[in-house]
């Protein structure tokens, strides 16, 4: 295996680990906030109240967490690509 291929493998594995370790907690918290928001909607429908369309702190947090999960997920995908290229270049 060439040095370039080995370097790509190592870099890819590092990117996968870092990407997953940063994306997973953000994605879990995003799913929790989404479930909580759905519960609030169901309660307000049951109660008969109308919910406003304005931005809330939770909706801003969900946007931030979704972006963070996407970004680090793409880093992990880039790591998978580097691992694949490292195997091809051996």
C-alpha cells in the first residue's frame, strides 16, 4: 500500500470519527426538540387554541442543530470517500 493511500485511509477514518461524534449529539437533540414541538401542537389542537407562526427559541435551536448535524454528517461522508479513494490508490 502506498503512503498516499495509507494517509488517505487514516485521514478518512479520523474524519468519520470526528464527523460522527459531532453530528450524533446534535441529531439526537434535534429529534427530541421535534418530538416536543409535535406534542405541543397536538395539545394546542386538542385544546382548540391557535398557535402562532412566529419564530420561537425552540425553532431557532432546531434550525441550528439541523445545520450542525448536516455539516458534520457531510464531514463523515467525506471521510468515507477518502477511505474509498485510499483503497483504490493502493
